[in-house]
C-alpha cells in the first residue's frame, strides 16, 4: 500500500507519491498540483476546500478561513458560521481532501502519510500536525522537516554531492537548513528559522501601510472589502518586479480610490521583514561552523522566494546566485513523497539515509537564587542542532529542605530565563523528604526523528521512573475530545468530486462579479445565470462544454493571477 | 571501542575516506532503527573528522616547517577575498569586536539589486583593529554627555576618523560615500526626534529608519544601530539616575526599544555592543529588553473566519511551601472597605432616591441603604471570592486570597457553602468576634466551610526572602 507525502503549507498544500517510475505529484479534483490551504462551509453546510474556498474568501469570509497554520500549537479556535474549529481540525479537512485526491488517483485506499513541517516548528506545533493527520484518518508516523524534504528532492534530482544551504520562505514560515549530501547520506548540519515570517507578512505590511496612509482602521473595513484588498495586494506583490508602477482601484470604506503601487514603496515595507530573514541565516551559518566558501549551493524553496528583493539579499550575502530550478511550490511535496517511499521501503531508495538535527535547545527550569524576581533559570539538556534521535540525561537536586516533590518543567528555547522560552509541559514526581540538595533526580530527554520529545524522570534514591510524552500541551486533546472531533468532522461532507469544477467556476464568477463594474457585472451575471440553467439540465456533455467556454471568458476578464 | 574501530577504518587524515566509511556503516545502522548505535557512530564520525584535520596539520608542520607561513598567507588572502557579509561572520578574529568591525570594513559591496559584486579584497585585519581601537577610545573618553550637541559631533568624528583609512575606497566606491551621507542624514533626524520627549515614544515616528534600502547593508545597519543604541542608552541611563533622585525624566519606552532591536538585532550583537560601549549603558538597555516578553500575535495574517476565539492560557496558580493566614483586624478593615465601596457605588444613589421619592429623613435612608449594602456585600463576596481573583476588592488590596484546604481557588459551589457558614456565625455577634480573636486568623466560618483566607503577599515575600537568605 502506498504511503503519500504531503506538504501542508500555510498558503498552499500539495501531495505526491513515489512509484516504480519515480516521484509524481498527485493532481487534485480540479487537476491542479497545488491545493490552497483554505477551508470553508457553503450555504448548504457542505465543506469547501482549496481553490473554491479561496474564491469564496471574499464574499463569504464569515464561513471561510485561510492561513490557519499559524494557529497550530495554540489554544485558539476559529468560528465558521455557527461551528468552532481548531487549527488541527481545519488542517485535517485539507488533509482529507488531499487524501481523497490521492485515493482517486492511485485507485486504492490511503491510510498512511509523511507530512512535512517547518524545521523550526516547535514541539507543540508538531504534535498539532500529527493530530491533524489522525483526524483526517491518516497514520502519520513520520514528520519531515520542509527544508530537508526539499534537499532530498534536489539531491536525488541532481545527484550532486556537497553542502547545501536551503532557504524556505513559504506563506507563513521561514526555514533555514544547512545540509551535506554524500554517498547516499543526507546529513543536516544546522537548522534555524522564524515561525512567523512568510509571504503573508509582506501582504500584511502592504495593507497596514495603505490603511495607515488612508487613515483607515482595519477593523472599520467590511470583511469583503478587506478580503478584496488582500487579494489585490497579493496580486500586486507578485507583479512588483515586472512593473514599475501598478494602478489599483481600491474599494474601501464605501469609496473607490486609486492606489499606486511602486517597487520603491514595496521595498520600504519589506526592509524590516528582510532584516528578520537575515537573522536565522546568520545563525545557521554560525551553528554549522562552515565558512560560506564551503557552501556549494544555495537552494530556494517556497513561493515567496520568487520575490526579487529576497533573492538579491541572498545573492549579496553569499556572493552568488541561488538556484531554484525545481518548482519552489512543489519541491517540498516531492521530497516528502520520496521520504514516504523510503518509509515504505521501496527498493530503489534503500541506499539513502537521512540524519537530522533538533533545531531548538530543550531543557528544564532550575531555581534562580540570584534574582528570584526574574524567574527560574533555563538548564539546557539537549543543545540545539544536536543530531537526532538522541537521549541525554542530566541530574538535578532538590532546592529546599524536606522537599517532597520535584516539578520538572519542560521548556524549549535559547534564553537563559525560562519565562522567555516556550513552555512545553511539566512532570511532577514525589521524592523522599531529605535536606536540601541530597535528593537527586535524573532527567532524561529523548528526542526522536520526528522532532517529538519524551521525558523520563528517575528518582535516584528510590529508583522509580516516571515517564511521559509531554503531557500538558496547549491544544492537545484527550481521547474523548479526539473522538468528538472525529464525529464532528465526519459530519462535514464535500461536494461530489465531479461537481467540484462547477463549484469552483461559480465561486470564481461570484468573485469576479464583486470586483467588476457596470457592464462587466451584467455580463458576468448573465454568464452565471446561463451556467446555472445548464447545470439544472444535468447533461454532462453540455455542462462540460459551457464550462470550458465560460472559463475561457473568465480567464480573459481575470486580470489577477490569483492562486 | 575506539572511534576508528567503530568506523572500521585505520586512523588516517583523509576526510573523504572517513565519510565513505561512515556512509557504509550508517546504511547498516539507520537512525530510526538503532538510535543508540547511531549516536555512537555519529560521534565517532565527528571525532574522526576532527582528528583527521589535526593529523593533517601536524603532518604539515612536521614535514615542511616553512610551508606553514605560505599556507597561512594563502589562507588570509582567501579570507580577505571572501568579503561577503557571511564570510566575515565566520571569520576567526581574536575578539568578537574585532571580528565585527572587520566585517564592517570589508563589506563594501555596493547596494544594487541585480548585480552581485565582490568587494575589493585589500583590507587587512590590522586596519580593522586600528579603527576599533579608535572607536573604543572614543567611547571611553566620551563623557556622559549632557549637552546634546556634542554627541552629534562625536558621532560625526566616529565616522570621519574611520574615513582616513578608507579614503581611497571611498573615492573608488561612490556607493559607499552615499551610504555614509545617508547615515549622517538619518542620524540627524534621530537626534531631532530625540529632542522631543513627547514624540519619541510613538512607534510610527521611527518608521523613517526603514525608508532606506541601505538598512540591509551590514555596515550601515551596524553603525546606525550602534549610534542609536548609544543615544538611547544615555537617555535611559540619565533618566534612571534622575528618577532615583526624585525627578522625572522621559525614557525611551520598551516598545521603541523592541522595534529598534528588531531592526538592528541588538540582542544578537550584544557582545559587540558591550565591547564598544560602557557596561552600565548596555545593561540599561538590555535589562529593559529582557524584562519585556515578546509575544507574536498568532492570529496575525489569519484570514477569514467569523471570529477568533482565544482561549486564555491558564497561568499556574501561585504555590509556596508555607502560607500565612490573613490577620483578623485586616480582614475586618477589608470588609468595611467593601461595604463602603458598595455604599459609594450603589447605596449613595439609592439613599438619595429614597429621600427624594419616598420623602424619608436622611438618617432613616442611610440606615436602610447600609443594610442593603450589607446584604449586597454577602452576594459580592460570594462571587468575588469564588472568581479567579479569589478576593473581594478589599481583600485584594490587602493581598489576601480565599483558598480551599489545598490552597487552590474555591469554586462557586464551595463559595456558596462559605457564604452560608458566614451567615450562620453572624448571630453569634460579639461572642463570635471574641472567639475569632483566639483562632489565629483561621476564623469560625473559615473552619466551618473548610476554606482559608491566606495572606498571599506575605507568603510570597517570605518565600522569596527564604530563597535569598539560603542562597
């Protein structure tokens, strides 16, 4: 049975599979490789995922949501219509859509997948991704880091040996990894990143600046005005390096405004974001302890690396042009598919071994006696960029006389104060009462290939061991909650597969109607009405013909390269 | 087993051979299947690579003592040639400060978006050191400047003094001259803004910093960051000095510091800043940067959805090893405060209404409203003590909290029980008060309802004091 590889992105998702012929990307129900990570409910309460949902984002923003990957690993929930969803649940819906596409393509059931996550995702976010897989009915035994996946795809494609620097600037996350490829070994030397930096932030900056100049507040805009603005800015961003000036007609606050987008304006807005992108690159270079001369290739991954400003910054940093001859949007999915193939022990791949590192320092809190007001100190147990899987023990002792419990807090981060690091959980173990410092507990952290952490605590005097996979995780679900979530999601149904193209076309028409003016509007509404009539007749041949015609017309009308 | 044995290899200095041996072994020891053996193999591999490098160097030193010099020269020439920013990051200069300054001087690649040019390589380490020396001397001779103007001049000198060394470069490189001019212009703007304490804490007023693409230039970014850091540090240092003398002076607020930190990465360059400036000045900024927790709003960039429901991350409750009961008198005062508060909030209006509408005498109205306030107090106390504040406003002021026997928050059910216990003890009147005097803060109704009123403030202070005392 095939295992599929999935790239679950902030903006777009894709999946692929490894067959005897090699890696193939699986087309979705619209025949496209990329499925926008947008989820919505339509008027009949049916589930809409992907391009159709993305088109509906403008007119139905109440019941449609995008970029929810940013909420992974948090407790937040999003209300769509009358129902509430957590980020893993929404991700599960995207995964389910991909799973069904794969099943239709492979003509067999798919129950297992390798999912890629940003290398810099923390433990909470990884757990949330795993949970999303489970909720979608996929067994996820393996999570793979996105830059690593991309490097695998490149490594296999080029068969080149040497050191690679992978920069993955996606919709919402930025990852940096330094890898070495030799004799079928893919070794990750260092990883760094920023979990809140991506293409969406550039759009966000454009919008913030526009609204500031127009003296408008974001909250004062109507939802559809705001979503329309997002779309216009998104399109303008994509064209920024090709056109010296773009004139947009913004419909905000009930007015119509002319707005000029120039590369100079965009450059100004991007500077703080580019500065943020430089930090992880510098840190990864330091951690890997490799001089830039030893980097054989700089690889760009992720749609946002198409930004000329980003490319030229990287070019200046490394004194060479970065490469990106594989499609930056799908290369991660290809890599994940290869890893999935590896997992299924497809014989052709048996000679590749991957070693990865843990991107964060993991540790615990210890009592800070110098300055208690600042909170506990951080005691690192697994240092960042240690090769994984790894298991390390450190001993700590009681801080007070007659202490009868020791609480091991689990933190992740680089600050010397625990409160500035990410809290992952805690474990409290009972100890015999003794004077301060005489009772010792051994804390063992084990970090596996998926980037998931397990903590064992052994009390030295009694020899008792307490174990847990990090227990108190924000957003984690109990078995009962999980069952409930599964029931809730099972109630949501997709439109029939063959109907999806019609739905997408209708949604697109609606969006064009919203953006259009005067005569154009009348024309679009006439087209949509005629399409509705044809749909009613349920003659598949005729529907196909009319759909093709209208699509062609829409393509002409649609100035926005939207997707 | 020695690392060489693990790799099944004869000791050698050939990195390629080691890699080959490691690859061969690794395919039999897959990390996901044999994690422990893999760790062993991996550390053997890393060790062998290091050993091979050392062996190589030893061999060279032993065999050809003269070649070392030549090699070193080649190495340094190579190093100089790699004058991209990142190359310098890896540069192994003696102190971090030098490393950083070397970086600044060598990176002269012009700012163009298309062309990627190599910077002129002829800048040796010595020059970097010299400039750094000068900069340090300046920093130390600079007095805690009160006159804003002299700062300006100093900063000017800072750059001007650097220039003689690189005058030739400046002539060759008009781009760099432009950058320096821009640096002065922006710095003037910074100084103008800093003259206006009413404006300098508005984040929007600092946006001009990112108006220039030079911000992405390492040299420009570092120098501007350093100059601004120094100005901020002086202002805040001075402000904290005068505040301790009782006067108040405007400080650069934390959000401005965080914003500039995000532009200039002061956190990441802390060691260089400490090298360039006075420790107390640096501390002043870094302490405020440390104290603030930076939280990224996870909802940023989220699109659509009717509403985002944020669940509060429940703060772990305060726990100490020893608790102190609240004092009887203080609790009495707290109750009086609460009733008074209720009287001011509700009773006052109520009594006016009674006097106007029902024509009551002032005394009678006050008595009735006080009675109402007493009853209202019971209701408010129940809700407030069971809520997450665990205290009525009066108790809150005293630093008191109501807890159950495990020193945790009591729920609303338990709170009702507590309320009933209290009303039951009321008829005891003065006798009740008398008994309470001998109960050490754990009063009759507390005992009846299995709850405590704890002086959390004292418990916390004592706990911290013990920690410090013992440390």
